[in-house]
């Protein structure tokens, strides 16, 4: 399957210039429940045509109502780079990601130790995949391999309560149900100057400009788009309007009015 897989698209190339969004595809989440079905349906057309959406993040875990097969489908639907977003804990999943069409994978600093981050990154490179390294703390940032190019800061708070002997999924799912602390985005100052920096979790159209102004290259956004009652296209329009350059630094009222019309 890897031999016959489509060529890899460059995630770093898509995020390197100007500010953009990595827009998510998922059916549900532990924190927000089910997404709006019509918004999930519209991801194919809305994400593809929006110049703000530079890449697409596809959940492949059953807890999100998704599967690895949805990744293969997304590779055909979108011309933009595809990130496989899942709890990568085994080498097989990296081979699987390449076989099913991922262009990049997510490696989480609160899941993998320094040795595994290095080992998995090396394998990903051998397969032609890029890696988004996700961190929640400064200690996790220090474990990211030297030479990594895409860093993500996730502002979700980790709930470490529960049975220490429970399967790995349980504490991770508790984390996904936890509150966010946007002040964690200040950890951008600990990232390499030349790194591509991605802000993750809890970002809305009212806060995305602040994320950009902090120096991030992109924001990974899912729930606020997929649960938007006004529809996906209008929700993307709100983000575009919030980021639109104006003389006073605020979104142009006419642009916003058009976006939500």
C-alpha cells in the first residue's frame, strides 16, 4: 500500500508563509459531543475552497466517530496536506498513516517519551512524512528532537486523576474533556525562532487574531467550526474577517457582515 500511495504533500510548505488554519474533520469529540452533521458534510467543499485553510487535520480514532478509512477518503477529497491526528503509540501506526494517505502525523509529548519521539520521527522521515510535535509544557518541548520543524502548543489542561493502571486511552480522553488555558500559548517563546508554530485547542474567531499576533504560523481549529450553528462556510468567513488587515487592526465590519450573511 505504501508503494502505491499518492505522493506526500508538504505540510511545512503550506504553513510556512502567512497565517493559516489547519481545519479539522471529525464526527464528535469527548468534550463537545457530536458535531453538526451538515458542517461535517460540508468540510469537503468549504475547506477545499477557503484560502485560509492551508491543511486538513483528520481524526482517525473511533472515540471521535472516525476511522483510518476516512483518512484515505480525505486524501482524495482534498488537494491540501493531510495531517493524521490520533494517539500514535506504535510504529505500525506510522506505516499505516503513510499507506492510507497521510502527509504528516501528530506526535504528542504527553504520550511519548524523548526516546520514542526521536524513534518515531526518524521512521516518519524515512517514509516521507512530516511530524507535528505537540506539547503542553516546557518539559515536553525540551523532549522534541533537534531538527524538528513543526511545533504545536496545546492549551488543554491535563487531568491526571484516575487509575494509574488504566489503559492509555482513559487519561488522554480525560485530557480532551478538560478546560483550556490560553495563557499556555505564551510558551511560543520557548520554541526555535525558525520553527513553524501551531496553536491548538480552544481557538475561536474572536481569539484567532491574538494567536496570530503572538507569532504563530497557524491555528488548528475543529470544534468551533464544526459546531457553528450558522454553518461551516459562514464560520470560516468569521475567521477570515477576524484576520483581515485593516487600518485599526480590527476586522472590517462590511467583510464580517458579508461572511455571516
